[in-house]
């Protein structure tokens, strides 16, 4: 396994890179699983993405991408972002979802 510094590419951040992208289809799939478990939906804001895309074709399509172009800018996609339990915590109250 790569070290945290190697995974961050020297970004010095808690996450993998300075930008996080997510497809809306991925959030919809997650919330469908949460609903099936009787859990409340996780709002997109809990993931703190910088780029939110729609029309990706399928949930988690972004996990396999190597590059993404936004307008005139092209970005290298490092890979899926491992997440801690933050998306399960309500920002307004600090309470963890059931």
C-alpha cells in the first residue's frame, strides 16, 4: 500500500488530492442503498466535492476515469477517494446517522 503522502501526491491534504469530483448518479445509488437500510439520505454537501457531474452513465463511473475535461481545463484523475465517516455525520448537529 502506498503511503498517505504518496497517495496525496504531495498535496498536503487529508484527502487524496486538492480536488474531489463526484457524479450525481453515484450519490443517487448510495442513497438508494441507504434507503433500503432504513437510513436517511446523505446530502451531497457532506462529501465536499469541488466538481459535481451529471450524465455520467452509471454510478461510480468516475472511479475508472483517468482524465476529465471541464471547459478548457483537463485534470488527471488519481482514482477513488477513500472516505472516513464524515459523510455519515450531520453537519448542522454533529450527530452521526443511525
